[in-house]
């Protein structure tokens, strides 16, 4: 997937960028410089929201948790969900998302997990890799990598639960709910 850089004049002057281009080009000079055609992108909403807070007066963080697992009115777990087109030797997740996942899980006293979907074009069935994340992991327990000025948490697929179908993910989620005291369904 490529990225585009939009000139201040709008879409007429866009240049297609390569796979490794960073979408940070859109907002590196502040949220005011995000072109209108990019403001709906999920990558840019935090910068617009941060403008609503006086960040000079306080240290403010906005957390984006992808999944909240609630069963019978009780939150049991939270998770991050990522999609990749292929298997890697390690899956890199933005460190700020990893830290936020652990921090929020610790405050809520719930379990936390990471689901990676491997999107296969043929056959159209996805595969999944799932890691339970220890919310009490210390900073040195999981390797953090630095690339292009960003930090990433590394997840080794060797330690993941491998699920070859969506039905397998459903079974895993039902087992997780049961293990967390969420019951088995029709009680």
C-alpha cells in the first residue's frame, strides 16, 4: 500500500509515494497543515483532538484501544487488532499502542491481548496470530525496536496462538471468555 503526499494546493498537486513513505508528512508541522482530503483518515484524528486540550498546561494522552470485550455487562478484556498481508519473523506494533494497552488494562484490572489478522488474497480466508499480553510486563520484558525515529514493540509469532480460520478465532475467543469467568453462553 502506498501513501500520498498532498501539496498545500490540494489534491491537484499530489505525488504518489512508495511503500515506506511515512504519512507523518501530512502533519509533521501541526494539525493545521493536514489537508482536507486526509482529515477523515484514522491516522490523523488524534492530532485534531489534541487541539481541543491545553497541552501546555497538562501532560495529556489520548488512547485508542481497538477492542473492548464485554460479557453480560462486565468488561473482561481489551485488545489491539492489526492486519498484515504476510507472515513476518516478528510483528511490530507501535510502542505507544502497546504501552497504552497495558496501562489501560492495568487500571481496569482486565486481561489484554493482541490479534494479528493475516489477510490472504487467495483463498480469502484469513489466518490469525494471538498473543495474551501480560499487563504487568516490565519495559525490558518485551523487545522494543527503534526504526525511523519511532519505537515498536516486537511480537514473535513463535509465541502466538496460531488460528488458521475465523472459526478458530471464534473458538479461541469463547475459550478466553470462559477462562476469564464470563460464562459459557446459555446459563
